[in-house]
């Protein structure tokens, strides 16, 4: 297997990735400029190329977005900043009388200096009337996956994992990495 470094400063993300891939993967935190774009592929490509330039070996990066249909592609890739600044209840209220449909996305990008590969996942859903639940992280308290009547933060562990694997396509990522190693 090619020597790949997952670019993250989050140990939990690195542990999850390693667990789902079924093989060890290095991780490293690097200082990166975050570009402003609603195009998640553009964001991860920039991160991957920048990380590769910094460490000089194959890298894997990821980013997530959460789009509200009523807001076009917003907040999209800015969701982390959005939930840091706007209370969940305010986010829920901002969609009153509007479509509550939402789309969660995760894109991994692998770059080895030549080959750039995207591995994408998504999960359709809606934004809750009110935040709810005590599990999960980030925007899980306001996102209801299609087919459920509760937020991701209220799902059972099995249901949560099922929805997690729809957003983060570890199966496709593992197959790609194994075929390029």
C-alpha cells in the first residue's frame, strides 16, 4: 500500500478512518489556507494540493458540506462556521415557511503529485423544526436523514452508522486505496 498521510488534526477522525479502512494510515495536522467556495470539490482539491506541497508525499483530505435547498448551496462548505456562529434553534427558525430539504455531502480527495481522485458520498434529508438529540457532532442535532423522523443526534448507534457510511464512503475509499497501493 502506498504511504498515505491523512491530513487532519482531529484524532477521532483519524481513528474512524483507520477503523473503517481496516489498515493503519498516518495522519498529520498541517496549517492550510481555506479557500472560500461553495464547490466542495474545489475546496478539497485545494486542500489536497496544498498539503501535498507541504509534505511532499501522497495525501488524503476530506471536507463536508450541508446545503439547505431554500438557500441554494448555502451554508454548504461553510457549515462548520455557520453552526459555530448561529444557534441551532435560529438555524431551524431561518427555514420557517421555506423548504426544509437538505443535502449532506462528504468528499475525500487523494493526491500523489500526479493523480487527483475524488471519493464522494451524500445523504438526503431535511432540517428539523427544532434541534434535538444528545449524540453525534456538528450539525447532527438539526439534520434528519431521509427515511427517519428524528435527527442524526437521536438515531440509534446502528442507524447513525448506516447514515454515516452513506455520507462518508469508506467502502469506495478503501477500494481505491487498495487498488493504488
